[in-house]
């Protein structure tokens, strides 16, 4: 009887290999041949599961997104029942930032994917919906006026801190201090308007 193959498992094996190649050598090194060698499979097998590099890249980014979601869910769950909104945002952003070796590897892949998608609008199409949903969630947690604009600012800070961490410009402590300072501003009590 032929062995049953788990298609998702095989695609994930290939996506993990793609991410290791991209994290080590950059996206320009990602090719069917390099990914196959990294995964220990034949180039034909890679082509069987992914017809194009775009398809392979999109699946790898979906794996990164799933891993981020697991990290975020775990971080927020650790806060217990009905955590304060500031704590939820701190946990969410902290879980997405590249603070650990695993999240740094995922962050390098995400950064490479964003650069790849910047010149391929069809590849980037799904990213705008993810960003819209994340922005809406962050805005729902912020007190005071203009939550949408302030959510955009927090997400821009998150992205900037991610770049600084990945490039070694900031260490973990400095990045988290910057995040905490911005959260202090976002959750500061709103007083009466100045005269």
C-alpha cells in the first residue's frame, strides 16, 4: 500500500527550508534548487508542491504569519482573564518583535518578503487586509481621540523597532524601553485642553 503523504506537512518542510535560505543568504538566494537542497528533497518535489517562486514565497509568509499568531495568542493568554488594554498591546507587539532567535529568523523572512512584495502587487495583495485588521484591533484598545491614527503610529513604531533589532542597531532592552515609552504616551490620561 502506498504511503500517504501529508501535503501541508511537505509544503511546510519546503517553506521552512526557504526561510532558512532567506534568513542566511537573503531572498535573492532563494531558488527552487537552493530550497530543495536545504530541504533535502529533489527540485522536482519542490515544483510538485509549488508551481512558482511567488507561490512558494506566499506560503512561507503564511507560515511566518501563523507562527506570529501563535506567539501573540500565547503572550496574551499568559495575561489571564480580562487583561488591561495596555498589557494586551505590550504583549502583542512584544510577541511580534524579533526578540528571540526564532522570531528573528521569522522577522528576516518577513522583511525579505516585504521587499519582494514591494515590486509585485499581486503578491502583496493579502498584506493590506492583514494590516487593516491589525490596525483596527490596536485602535480598539486605545483610549481617547483619534485611535486610528494612534494605532498607525504604534504599528509604525513596531515595524521600525523590528528593523532596528534585525539590523543590530537596537538591543532587546532598548527596543522594549522605546515601546514602553510610547505605550506610556498612548495610555496617558487625557486632561482638559490647554488654554
